[in-house]
C-alpha cells in the first residue's frame, strides 16, 4: 500500500500557518495599493467631473443663452436663428482650420427672460456641457448676472445684445460686448436730433422720456439724462413703467403729452411699443416718436399697427437697405422665412467673432481663447458686417467702434434716414 505523506501533500502545520500569513500580507499590500491609487486618482476624477461632457473629436462646443420661451420667445428665436446661420456657414466653409477643421456645435440654454434662470443656464453650459464660450443674452437684466457667472468660471462670454453700460464697466476680463453700450445709442440719438434742424428744419429742444423699467430702459434713461442736456436738449418728463404683463399705457402716455415735448424718446419691448403707439393715436397726438432699438424694430410692430406705425423713428443696429445688410437679410429670409433685425445680426456677428478668435488661439483652452478675443480687430468685410469700419474691443471688453442708424417706418418698411451717408430717403416728421 502506498502511503501519501501529509507533509508532502499539505505541508506542516507551521508551513500552513506561514502560507496563511503570507496570503494575509499579500491581501493587505494589495488593499493599501488600491487605496493609494484611488487617493492619487481622486483629484483627477474630481476635475473630470467638474468639466462635464467632453467635446467629441473635431468639435468645438459653444454655449448660447437667449429667452426661448415666455414673452420674449419670438425675439429669442431670431437671436437663435442668427447664431445657427453663422455656425452653419462657418462649418460649411471648413470649420476652424487652426483646429484641424473642427466644427462648431451649438448648445442652447433658455433664460425664459429671467435673470436667475439665465445665470443657472450659463453655469450649466459651462460646467455640465463644457462649452468653450457663451453667447447671449439679449436682455441687459439677464446678461448682467450671466456674465458674472462666466467671469467666476473664467469662460469667455460674448454679449451679442444687452446694452446696459454696467455690463462692461465692472473690470471683467471674460466679457466682450459687440453691440453698442447704452451711451452709444444716446450719443447717436443726440446727434440725430441736432441734425434735424438742418435736414428737416425742425428744432428739438424739449423731449419726454418714456421707458420700461428693467436694466434696458433705465440704463438708456440714465445716459439720456447725462448726454441730452449737454447737447442743448431739455428733458421735460421722465416716465417709466413695467413692461411685463402690461395691457394699457394710456396714463403714462397722457403724462408725457402733458409736458408738451417736441419729441418722445421711448425705450421699449414689442408689446409695450404697440400699446404706446395706440395710446398716442387715441389721443390724436402729432408728436415725433423716437425709440431706442426696442420693440419698434420688429416687423410685428408695423404689421399689427398698420398706418399707426407710419413715421415711427428708432435707432437701429442694422438695415437691409445697405449692401452688406441686404446680403445677410436675403440669406436669413431664405433660411428662416423672415427678415433679420439688429438682434439677429449681432447674434450672427458674435459667432464670427468667436470663429476669428478660435483661429488665432489655435486652442479650445478658455484662457487662451480669452486672450485671443481681447486682441480682436476685424475690419469691415465678409467676417464683419456691422455698420462700422472696425470691430475692436477696448480694455473693458466693449466694441469701441460700434455705431448706429436712425431708421423710420415709411410705407410699412424701416428705412435709414440718418446718418446722411447711409440714408435712402428723407425723414418725415409729425408736425
């Protein structure tokens, strides 16, 4: 009979104890190693979680925030369409060449026209969507806090529209505004009113201010109170109102008419601009009305008012009667079935400004992109179609060369009447 030694088969008790000890030691070492590895990886994992979704290869993610629902949804839609048109044109032409032809991918956020929602959406786009920059936001009251978020998160924010002066007066490094500041609008209003004495033999000495009371209207009024008196214009009435939910502005119109102004300078959104025109017509008022690129620039204003809209004047950032304006308007109408206004133009232009900066940065790094945006200097041409010789940001991030038109509704169309070099017809005044 063959006997199998337990020693040979299983080892001694001492050997078995030593083996178990070695196994426990091995497991302990492996456990310690796992902890060390996880601790060392934790900052990296946390960083990745903070960055949100990475962009796919060959893609540059761009955040866009506008009011896509609520009372201003129609305005938001035009801004959105302007951004889409520019991005599609850039992508069709080869994308961002310095990044190997990377295509722009737009990621949208809906501000709902509310400052707190605009801030939340901006933060979501930056943190969760990992966009390289944000474009927006139309309303000054939304743009102001949204740019605060972008500044904190060191992400470039290109302001396509949002005119309150304070937006570029806070020392922010990541905010770049393409549209004119409120004081630029008033500067050109004052020049126009002064020129009326020669161009239309009409001297404007007394004006009434009538404006909605968010940052858009109040910032304009602040600039008007500073600049107009310097140009010999007396402000004889100062009336504000709440535009959201408003259904009647008869009392406010009566208040400004009682001051007997030579002209009424209003700052509006669409619904309230229509209510003001209706109230003026109901009172049989024959006073010139000059808006500040507000609700009167939209086709719905003339469409809903018909003959009552005739003669309305407004500052405007865009005209389809200029060569470059006509070309853009034709493309926009062919794509979306409607004319573009200054809002859509600036949204369109913002994407081209970003494209230029990305080409020069050669990187999606936000800090390098900010540096490239600060060095923007685009002459008028295919990539810069604003009514100015150049697009250049000052140290405060404001487009220093922004200028405006004065347009008037004549035969249902907004036609340029000032400055003289851009005018296609003479101004008609209610006298």
